[in-house]
């Protein structure tokens, strides 16, 4: 009898049963909580989008990510669900907390990527562009985000993208808004970027954090920039040597964007989810986007298929042959489309790679280097033309006066000997010019007459442009 023990309060089996019951209760409670949260989220999305609750359950961020991860199910807005093989992004830069007008857009870019042909089209919109409110009222386009943030904090980027969709007649799949701190942190996190400074300039009025001025300078050529230096290059608004306009600044911002992309590729960051996650964490507190970390991990590797020579860049300008015209409205400087119905700008936005006849000002497969000379007595013609050509992606190496100043029509001297026929054809159309491969003419005399005694070295310049009187209607 000593080996017998009676336990009327329960044994191992009963304790195991109690643990099982408790576990089931916890699982049940958690499941109810999750289902309640899913139902509430789906109901909110359904009410917001005018769809059914069942439709929206699958589109909740967590559920959608699980679907993509487990089964590869396409979800609207992802690469798998893009019907025309394109993704379009609105990219905005703002000052952020601590800066004057923290939510005013300092940079506005619309970038489209063709996932099939591996082309990228980038259009820059100047801050002073007049955004129509209806009833003959306008606001500067850089304030659209600021007003959206006032009415719906935290949703300014997406609401701005929605407004631009309606204005331009395009679909913007994702919106990204980054402030100055995130911009600096991003570039510092990838150990800086290499930038090809196209023109030397000095800005004597670059703002400091204590609302004073400082002088900054950049020298033509390649420069390795940290985050703060790159921010200065992208933001400068009062540079000399033709770099004091918003149009020149937009061009520099596009250059910075491409340099960041090249650095990410060279580091292998976009192919490494761990690095990409750390990079996202470094800037996420100063970033507003409808992209989830999973979206970024899925999209980033696609960048390796895009090369810089397949990037088309366009800056909207008020140059002679540009799309915009300037006006003063109640004492404020604003830019308006030359075609009030916005059809010209809509055409550019809808055809970001210059297809269907849209003149998009592409950056050629290799940079096209120009020397521009004024062949007339019209003061400043070469300078204005050079500025416009730079906004279209050309590298203008030299600007000056021609030996002769009596040209009626613009002339292009091809120093490549036909090696860049497509680029020459495009430039000829843009300038309404005649073309020659010789720097001399024998048509008017028995001896050769120089078109231009200072013709550029062919190893440094592709085309010598001598502006004629017909150019004054263009620039």
C-alpha cells in the first residue's frame, strides 16, 4: 500500500487538458481581435473607395503582402498588376520641420518607368506653375501638398498625386515625399554620390538654417558629394552663369536623382533586401509614401535593368519654344501653360518617352556635346539658346559669338562625321537648322569661306551650332 497515491484534485492528464483549453482560448481571442481589425479596416476602405467589404479585405496592406509573399497574387498598383507595363511615381521634396514653409514642395518630379523596354521618363514641374482651382482662381503648384496636409495630415503626398492625375490625365501609381533631412541621410547612408557638374557657378544667397545667407560654389566637372553638399547643389536658386533659374535647378535635381540611382546600383543595395531595409529605416521618419517596405523590396531589383542612357528628361520652361509663359498675379510671379487647356503639358505627361510625336527633349544614348555661337547681332541669343538646350539634356560646352554675325538661318556643323545621325536629325528639327559636315563653304566664291574660325575640337564637341536670325523666335 505504500506505493499507492490517490490524487482527487487532478493529475498530469488534467493539467495538460487545462493548458490546452487555455491555449485554445488565447488563439480564439486573438483570432476574434484580428478578424475585428480586418473587418473594421475593410469597412473603412470600402466606405472610402465605394467598393464592397469583401473586395477590400484582400487589399488591406498586411493581407496583400501575405498574398504576394505566399502566392504571388497581383494587387492593384504592383508590378504584377500593371496592364501597360508602366509605373508612374510622383516624387516631391519639401523642407520639413524647422524650415520656412515646411510643406511647400521644393521639388516636383513625375517619373515613369517602362518595365518592358526599360526606359525612364522624368518631367520636372517648376514651383511657380499655376495650379487651377476653378472659377478663374489659381495657386502655385508647390502649395498643393501644403493645403492637402492641412485638410488631411499625413496624406499630402497621395492627395497631391490624385490632384495631378486629374490635371494631367495620367495614372500615378505611387507618391513619395522626402524632406531635406531624409535627402541628406539617404545620400550619406550610401557614402555620397558622384555628380557631373555641368557648369561652374557661385550662389551668394544660399540660405542657412538660421535664416541668413552663405556663399556656395561649384566647379564644372565631376565631384563626390555628401548629403549636405548634394542638397546645396539641388536647392541653389541664385547661382550665376545661367544657374539662377528654377529651370536650371530642376535640371540639377534630375542629375542628382540619376546619381543616386547609379550609386545604389554600384553598391548592390537594391539587390540586397537587408541593405534596402536598413536604408528605409534610416530615412523613414522623414519620408511619406504609399509604398510599403515590401513594395520597395519588390520594386528595387527592377532598377538594375535601367541604364542612364535610357533616361528621358524634360524640364517645363518659359523659354521661347517652351510650354510656359510668365505673368504677375496679385503681385506674385506665376507660370501658366501657353495652351490654357493644358493639352501640351498633358501630352508630355502622357507620352513620357517622346512617343506619338511628343517632343520630350531626350537625353541621347550618349551625351550630345554642343558649342553654341551667336551668328547674329541679337544680344544674348546664344546664352538664351544654351540655357534652353541644357534643360533638354544637351551638354553645352562653349557659348560665344561667331566670327560672322550675318547668318539668316541657324546652321549645325557636324563634327562627328555622321556618327550621331539620329541625334543630329533631332537637333536639326528643334533648331530649324541647315546642316553641313564642313567648316568652310565654297558656294559664293572660288576660295573657301570659313563658317566659323573657332570650330570646336571634334574630340570635345559633337555639333557646332551657329545661331541665325530665325532663332530669335525660338529663344
